[in-house]
C-alpha cells in the first residue's frame, strides 16, 4: 500500500473516530441512571461543551432557563432554545472570558436550593472560565497566560500558577452554588486524568460526585477499531506521553525499528501532550513541530509514515489539526532548499510541511483529549 493511500485511510479513520467519540455515549449512559428531578441545571464549560451539551439533552431535560454552555469562539454550539450559549477566548482569556464567567457565577448563586447541578467539563476551561482574584485584573491574566504558553509548560504546571490568581479554579466555583448537589462529568485532557487539573478543577471539592467520561486512551481505542476496519494491524500503547521532545522522538525511533522488524509491521498508536518551547516567530504547533522532527528518522526507511494530530482541531493554528511526514519528506524539503534544523529553530514547522501539502486541516468533529501519534513502518 502506497503512502498516499495509507495517509488517506488514516485521515478517514481519524474522522470516523472523532465522529463516534463525540456522541459521548458514556455520558449519556451515566445521565440515564440519574433519578427523576424537578429542578435540574446543566452547565457545560470547555472546548467540547457544545457537543457534550447536545449529548446530555438527548437524555435529560434541564429546568427552563437552567442550561448554560461556554466554549471557544468558532467551536460547535448546540442549537437548542433551552440553552444560553456563550463564547470566549482560548488559549488566552479575553474580556468575554471574565464577563461570561461572572454571568455563570451569578447564575450559580441564584439557582434554587433544591437544584441538582450537572457540570459537563472539558479541556480549555482553564482559559475560558476565569474571574481574576484581587489585586489581579484581566491584563495580568492575559500576560501570565502568554508567558506560560511561551515557556512550553505542561497543563499541570500551568494550572498550578493559574489557581493563584483565580476566583473560580481549585473548587472555588462550587462555593457559589447553594443547591442540593453537584455532579461533574469530565472529559480528560491531562495525564492521569486528575480532576484537580482538568479545567483547573473549578468544581473539585468535597461532596461533589465526579465521573470521567473519556480520555486520550479511550479515543485511541476507537481509532484502533477504525484503522483495523481499513485493513491495518494496530498496537495501541497505554502510556500517556508527556516527556520532552527529544525523549519522545527517541522512543518513537525505537518503536519504529521494532515495528519494522515485525512480520505484521503494525501501526503503533500513542498519544499525550509534549510541551514545545517557542524559540522563533514562525508558524507551527506541537504536532507540526513533532512531525517535522521525525522526518530525518523516517528518511532511514523505505516507506515509513508518521502522523501527529491534535484532537481539538487546533494545533496552535485555528484551521490546522496537525501534519504527516514520511520517508520522503526530508528529501523533498532539501530539494526546496529548506533546512529542517533552521525551520525548527524558528518554530516554523507548519510553513515547511504545508508547502508539501502535508498539513492536516481541521475537520467538522474535534474533541479536546490531547494529541495522537500514529507511527507506521
């Protein structure tokens, strides 16, 4: 099978897996088990808030006026008159972040004492849901977030800083609710699925029921099935990759060598979120940077292929989900006079790979459950 055919099948598998994952069937099943209630409220926060809200409304019905969805600009919004839809900035907060977050806090305060609050939480909430704690203001929050992003810190390290200037993180939002109960249904975009780290844990406090409905590995299990339906042999690794770039590329190099020597020559699936420190002013993200870094390794093989894919559909650029490279990428770039080391130093991986038509565009479906790596010998 030629690489062009393989990459198309892989892209189709990613689209199919995202479509299936975004039904949030685990969420629907958990909500079906809830006892009847006369006062039910729904709050969805994060980059997957819209589709999570859609899934919830197939199962339960909120009390009139008691459903709010806060997500990123341009992301999916549920088309239901029962829902108040709000949008704000990500990954850097903006004026609407604070405005809408205060709206949500006031809404929480005014819910009746018999209200049962069901929170649908996904990644992105750390930036989308924020009210600065005095003496900090929005300008401070924006400045600090930009500094954290530029340093290439992982989400746990970033959130450890964010909670120090927030009135909603680390369980603070839950304190505004005076109703009967809070249940949180979370989609994890963090290592070890830590409730305190997902969206900075705005409702993580004593007495709150917390249920995980999906993560990077569960998505890759769906992707594995999609790839197998298209004729691939697939191994899905359990580990969540969060080490530095050099460590990951060395691990991928070893996995490629092992897979290439196997008679079955299986595709290797892994995933996680490897921080990349910005060192230049070019265009690119974690996935395009990693993919380009793999090109010299793949060049040692006859027809190897590697895909790095951001499941949220935004690899630092709003319409780019990632990129692919193969055994021929390095040579093609050299023929164009492009030096990979210089491109990576300038953080310009997208420009280089897009010139070859090897960037992957954002599709209709996306879920904020970190990055996926697909390695084929």
